[in-house]
C-alpha cells in the first residue's frame, strides 16, 4: 500500500490522508503531502478535509430518524415542507430526492453553467429550484445524480427541527458518537481551524486554491478526519443510535418505474466489485475528493480523502482494497483494444436526448468520453461496458452498415435502450449554422441572459447569470446541434445546444449531464 501512496509523500505538493482497518486492526493510518502549500503544513491523520458527497448518507440518516419519530414524511409531496417550490418540483417526495430519481433540475448545475465559479449566497439554491417550471424527466423514471435534491432535503430537516442543519448533525450524530473533529463547513470562505486547503492542479504542474462556489449543506458540506470517518463507518455497520434496520435501509436498491433495480439506495451504494460485496459512496469538491468504502464480509474499512484535484480518492481506495484482499478479488475486466474494434472511435449523438458520446483511442485502448469523464471500455460479450461506481453504467453495442462501417451505437442504460448515430466532422454547412444562432437570449429558469457571437466570433457563447458569468465555445456537430465546452476548466457544464424552429418560432435548447431541455428564448421576440 505504501508503494501506491508514496508518489504523494512530498513537501512541495498537496496529497491525501488514508486509513485502512482490516479485521479490527489498523494497517495504515497516515497523511501524504501537504495540507497547505501556502502555510507549509503537512497532512496527518488529524487533518480535517472535505468529504464532499459522502455527506449525503448523513443527511439521509437524519431524515430516516425524523420519519421514525413522526416528524418527517419522506414519501409524500415535498411541497409540505418546501412551499416555495412550483408544482413541477413540489410533487416529488423527499425519498426521490434522496435516491436521485426525482427528475428535477439541479441548482448547482444551473448555477455553475450561468455563474461559473462565482460564490452563491445562502438563499440562492432554493431560489433556483423554485424557478423551475419544467422537469428533466418524470419522477421515478430514471436515476440522475442531483445535489439540489439533497439541498431541499436539508432545508426540510431544518424546518421540522427548527434548527440549522449543522446543529442537527452535531446534536444528533457527531456529538453522541464522539466525532469531535467533524462538522458542517458550509462555506470555504469561513475560517475553520485544522482544515486542509483544497488544491486545483494546473497544466503547468502548479496548483491554485480550490473554492466551492456555493454554501453547502447535506449535499456535501461535512469536513472530517480519517479517524472520525472510521468511527462513523464502524457505527454504521453496528449501530446503537438507531436500529440495524435503519442502516440497512440506506443500502436498499431503488426500483425505477420500468422495474429496473438501481444499486443506489439513500446516499449509499451496495454493489458487487470484482466478486466482493462493498458498500461505498464517494465525494468530490473543487480541489479534492473522498471515498468511504467497506467490504463487510472481509472486515475491511477504507477511508481516503485527498486535497488535490488530480488524486481521485475512489481509484486510490480500489487499489488499496486490491492489495489487502489479494486473490479474493476476481480479475478486473479486460479493456477493449482499439485494433479489435475497427472504426469505432468517433462521436455519437442521441437524437432523443442530444447526449454526446465520444469513443477515444488512447495508446491502443478504447475509452468513452462521457460528460467530460474519460472512462475505460471493457469487453462484455459482443458489447462494451463502462461502469463508474454504478453511477455511470452503460452497455454499448456497435451497429454497422452494409459496408461494415460503424454507423451508430445501441446504448443500454437503466433498463432503457436508445440509439446514438455516428456523426462525422462538421462540414462548411454546419459551421455556417453558427451564424444562424447568433443573437441575444434569456432563460428565467437559468436566471441568465445569453449572448452568442460576441466580439465577432460566432463560436463564443457568454452566459451572464444572477451572480456571475461563464464563457463557452460552440463546436458544430450537425447543422442544428452544437457541442458546448466551458472555456474555464475544472467546472461542470459541458453539453450540447440544439436549434429548433426558425424566425419568431426559433429557440435554443441546452442539455447537460444534469439539466435537460432547458430552453433559451430569443430576446428580440419577447421584448
């Protein structure tokens, strides 16, 4: 395990903190790299770090406790606790927010798209969610990761307890369990003793400070240490603050409307990894990541928290688990070789959702570029599988024409099948279409104004939100669909833009990984 981690054991770069407990024995407990390059403080097991979305199951536990006390209805319409929400969102249940099947838009995705890295005030999240008239999809139809749902859950908890979410965590969970180095850190701009700085890796090898552009509650606001997280994980497996059934409920899979069984439960995932059952949840922030993982049958608990953007805690934890369990784990899947799948690399567009999939050839191996993530494609019979901790899980079957050229991909996801057609490099006509979408637009749901074709460059799209701005480049894919790429790296928001109609009936439609069908209206026709 030290061989895996030694690359980050240096005094001129940030790193991570790690704890591994196997069959009741601590086999590794150590900090690597620096907690702060600015202050020249090293990481140690007592260093506090953000755990990101690993926070979510803490919020879920609070909700289940309150349900059992008769204070919170997690299966009725959430508008009972959140009257500000419009009908499209208010008819969802808190449970659907907890298992990411609500189908609502995500305030964080909306804000980053329109405001970039600008910091949001405390009330902005609810304001964004309350402005949504339309859905991503019908509640229960699909799983789509949604931070906004957990923000709404946090606000509901605050309202029924009549106390801040941070206080609820402290009085009901952290205090009783002796987790004295764990707290809710709602804003990176607040001072907190002993917390590591988050670091965003730069292309030149340097780093800049990572600041999350929002206040954070149950969607990802906890800071902790590896010792406290091990204490929490041990209690989660053998609880005394609540019944065993409550811990088990967190890991129950979610049944979609089509009958598909999704492994995501209520803030935790129970899944089979290389033949071993694990329970896990990862977390990411701007400049760091976390992974909490347990293999109950083998008495293995792993906590990895990093404070640099280029150290992915989930993959580090997987490597550590392989070292501990050795031959117990089945061999990993075989990554597809490019030579065996002639003509497959390229771009594929789904006409139904405007989702863009890109198959890449990297040193003779196939990868899928999906929503900005480069994921290895593994062999599964006559198809290819991509699986990222069960949150992204696609089966791809290439389709060929009569000349045996790859013409598309049949994609299976969450019990649904859809076709993505292969698109070739944009021609002159597609680039000319950029001129057709130039203009000034607005979106009430995005709370933003949008300019396309600024500064004589038809490929520039500037989004001016309520609190900041963001700049994108448009790349033609077809005569009507454009790829949207953020100019500033490190922030989500990439997706596609489709032009519909013409003249006074023209509108633009934005689709990202977590926002679907967001319409932009031309200002000239709504003056």
